[in-house]
C-alpha cells in the first residue's frame, strides 16, 4: 500500500512536470510562430526594396545618360559660340581699320 502511494505521488509529480514542459513547449511554439510572421513580413519588405532599388538604378542610368548628352551638347554649343565670336571679331576688325 505504501508502495502504491509512492507510485501515485511519483505519477502526479511526473504529470505535473509534463504539464510544465507542455506549457513551455507551447510558449516556444507561439514565439516561433510570431518570429515566422515577422520574418515573412521582413522578407516581403526586402523583396519590395530589391525591386525598388532596381527601378532606381534604371532611373539613375537614364539620368546619367541624359546628363552626358546635355554635357556633349553644351560643349558643342560652346565651340559654336567661340567660332561665332571669332567670325564676328574677324568681320569687325577690317571695318575699324583705317
């Protein structure tokens, strides 16, 4: 009878420990589910940022090409202005000569 009582106490102790372990495991499962949800959201944000970054790179390349084109046109216009100034000086020089 005493042995039976000891076995019952031991079983109760084991059941209590099992309930505690089950509660701890459930807490861990909930924590991992929450972390998975956060990771999923972060993954979606990273993908969105990747797409946005690609779009920004394309826009930057287009802007750089327009800038280079504008710089080339500006250089050609400066050369034309210099040539026109030279022509005006040449045309004006003889008329002011005695």
